[in-house]
C-alpha cells in the first residue's frame, strides 16, 4: 500500500510533464459599478478603494489566467486602476488588459485582463451594432488569443482561441429580452463572419432568466454556430432551487445598501459558454470536467446571503470579499491546452543543497515555483505556493519526493532532508 501511494504521487507528477497540457482558468465577474458613480452607487455605498482590496483577495484565491470584468466605469483609466490595485498589486507585471472599448453613451463597459506571460493577443474587435445597424446597448468585446507555449516561438504553431466578453441588457419582460436577443444575434453573426477559431468562448453577465429565452436560444440553438453550456444546465434558473448550486446573483438577501440588489442567490446571470469543439477537444483545448464553479456558492444558500450561517466553499476572508464587493459572484472554469513535448533536459529544476539541511528558507528564485514534498508513504508533509516564501523545518531525516510546479508544468525529484 505504501509503494502504491508513492507511485500514484509520481504518476500524477510525470503525467503533468508527458501529458503536454496546460490548464487555463477563465473567469467572468460583474464588479457592480466599478469606479462608476450613480445616485445609489457612490463613494459611500460602493467605495472604489475597498473594492480594489476585496478584488485582490478574490483573485489571489481564484488564480485565473484570463478575466472578463463587467460593469467597469467608462474610462480607459479604470483598466489601469484594476491592474495597479488588484491584478498587479505589489508591483508585479504579469497582467495586462486589452484595449479600451466603448460606445458614445454607455457609462459601463467591459475590461478583459490576461496573464501576459502565458497569453498574447493576435486581434481585438468590438461589436457595436445589431444586424439592422442600430447601436447595441453596450459594446461586445472579441479578442483572439494565442497560448505562449514554452517550447514554441511562432504564434502560428500554438493553440489559438477567441474569447468574447458581453454584458447583456438587464431587466425582465419581453422588451428587455428582445434587446438581449439583438446582442446575441450580433455575437453569432460575428462568429460566422469574422472568427477564425474553432475554440470560442462567451463570458459575461447574460441577465437571462431561463434557457428558453430567445437570446439564449440564439446562442445555443443556432444552425450555423452554437455555443454549449459546459455543465449542461438548461432550464428556468430564476428562483428555482433546482439550480441553487449555480446561481450567481444576489450575494445578499437584504437591500440595506441601496447599491446592491437583494433577494439572495436565485439567478444564474453570469455564465461561461464555449464552442462544441472545446467540449470535444478537437482543436487543442478541452473543458476540464467539474471545474465550472460559481465561487462562494455552496449550493445551500438559495434565496439567502452567501455569508448567512455557514459557508465553507471558500475561506472566511474570501467569502467576506465576495459579499462586500458585488451583488454578483464570479464564475470560473478550467480548460486544458495542448502543449509540445517537454523533455527533462529542457526544463531545469531549482538547485538545492544535497542533502538539504533544516531549517531551509525558500527565497529568491524559488518564488517562481511551487513545491510539494511527500514522504515515502505518499503523504504530503510540506507545501509552498508559487510566488511565496516558506521555511522547511521539522521533518525527520530521510529521503522524500519533491514535486516542483511552474506555469502548469510539474516534475518530481528526489529530495534528501537532514
């Protein structure tokens, strides 16, 4: 049994190398009037500086690689605020945002942020009008990304995908649903006529109450192109406890703060859809089963606040940040990207003293790696996160298995501890 456990540890580590995949996490999040002041949402009820601190907490927990933000105030400066105060807080530079887009009349727009060490932009478009030429209520952003495969220099040789970020018209009733359908048809028309990729994603606040709504059917039921729901959860989402685990709005039941909607979790507004090719893994990307999550939703807070009673789906500080930042929850989903073969000789591990004498401080260039140490029985006895410092101390002398991880790769090595 002991040998079996250790073998499993080594098997998973070697599979991460020889399986040639990188797992990309996509995220969509409605920030609720980020740096946009209204009568209800202002400095007193929706502090921008407080939102930045809370967003930093959430992003550090979720660890996404590409994020679509909705409800960002209509100023190019606001993307820089997101970079400085949340995404690259602490002086980092791994995050970038795509170019600012908007129409001439909307006070809210989207911001798409991405890890520039992992992805690059090939093309950026903006969808501004419906098929009749009338301006959409808000612009839709379409970005063509390429994955920066560590063994490839040419962009044309790696996996590419198109990511579309949208914030559909809010409100119930036929008139609002019709406006959403105009945007949905504009998105499909763009994919039919402009999109070069088989891997296509749609992220954002859909503001749709049911999968039978005309706009949703335009997205998932088209004759030329159709999106797929990775979790196959069609139905009447609104105020339906059957969908309690995937509801994203509202984070609170009370309306004591006029900026935030109340009513508790009872709507599936925020979603991530993908093309059929992504589900089938036909073009270098594939959905990771069970990775689609509404962060902070434990499935037990239907029609109540996410922080009511107990909620152990995230840590207490993350739950507090989710409750106080927005009346929406973020949604994440993971997608594996095919990589080229990486030989052991091409991937140099950090050099450690041999044997390693305790206490040993992992500082300096060790920050860019994560490290998990297992005993010979396969038990995890030490862990250091990527980007963090840590001190190894207190382990019995002997031989251990160290699994190093960096940017989706993993590699095991023998570690002698004294």
